[in-house]
C-alpha cells in the first residue's frame, strides 16, 4: 500500500487593506494634546476623551446631515512634530513624546477602544517627509492600525531660515512619494487591515511643488489633500476650488478641509469669521466671496479637520 503524502497547505495572501475613507467621513480634532496650548487647536480645550466625546457631538450631527448619511469616524489629531524656532532644536521640531507624552498609552490604545483613529501631524521643520515617517515607524506607532499621518509643508524650513513658517515652506511631490513608498512597504510587512491615511495640508499652490507627480496607487496608503487656512466662507471655498476643485486636482481621490472654529483662547483672529455652515463645508450650499464670486466645496471633502 502506497502512502500519498498530504500536500503542503498553500500560503494565504493577506487580505487587501480596506480604506477608512471609502464609506465614511473622517472628523479629526486638531491640537497639541489634551489640555495643552488650546490656542493651537480645539483638542487642547479638552482634558480627556470624555470631554472630547462631548465636544464632537454637534460636529458629527452636522456632518451626517450633509454627507449623504455616511458614518463619521473620529480621530484625535495630535501635533506630534511641532515646529519651533531653529535655535531651540537642530531640526526645528519638538516632538510630543520628547515632551513626556506616552502616545500609545494616552492616545492610541484609548482611541482604538472607541474605534477612533489617531493622526500624528508632523510640521517637518528642517527634516523631510520620509525621515519623519521613518521616525514614526521606529517608535512603533505605525504598527497600530488606527494610527494615521499628516504632513504640514507650511513649516518646512530652509537651511538659513530661523523661524519655521516665515516664509511659508513647501515640499515636492517626489518627497511625498518617498514617504508613501516607505509607509506602504511598512504597512504591507505588518499586514495592516486598513490603508494608512496620509494628509498633506495646503493653502497655497506653491506649498506642494510638482503635485501632478504624486502617486495615488500605493495599496496601503490613502493620500489626502487638505485645504488649510482660515477666513470667511467665500475665501475658504475659493481656496478649496483653486486647490481641489474640478480641473485643479487630476489624480486626487481624497480631499479634506480644515475649519478654524471659534476658540476662546485664540485672540489673534486666526479663525474663520464667520465659520462655514456644515452645508457649505460639505459642498451642498454655495459660499460667496467679497467680490461676488460664488464657490462650492466640490467635490465634497472626505476629511474634516477641526482646529
């Protein structure tokens, strides 16, 4: 009697990653950290997750009433790498974990229990996108499926520029691709279930050089272009139209808009006055500029950042 060997099981391929943005609107609440520098964003007004759950309720209702009924996914949006005067740090950045914050225990794990995300926002300073995402990976943060990334070219700093953001900085599309390639390979190696959201803030065309070269086909990365900057509804909708409107954003699949809502700690008028209505922010109602120009936030945003 001959013995037929049992065939070796075929190796199974990991399931294709799912996009958080496919069926949901992402609502991120931006700031340095809970209870820290509320002037930098409304996250700092809250002291904990319970406070934040209370704050987001009217935002979530307003979004759902104007986004076709899609679900809203919440994200804690931390200014992880904060730009500081270059005399204070060699790369003009002060990292949140270097300030003594335990990112995982204080934010990532509590957010995951709520099915929320955490966005780690890096203002780049004298560094570059690939270097900064490698730092996030080395710290172990990117291994968490609910951790996402944001890059802020405004504070990209030249070699002889003492103060980040003065003048406004920029990055090249090839640098964004390098960051995407690293994140894609890392996520694939860790078999993450969801595509990493990679938000890039922009309020001037020149902030992202060579944008047409930015790839959008990395299987584990969802690049999002976020229309940043403050102002009344007509100006904000005009900026969105210029950067992300029809004909201005070939190859762009995911879009965002940043809203600077009234903040009692912000006294320098760096806020939207008046703020957009939710129907304006989601592209259902027009916004009129000072010169009478009419704009719509269309195609509608997939990400809403509340600062």
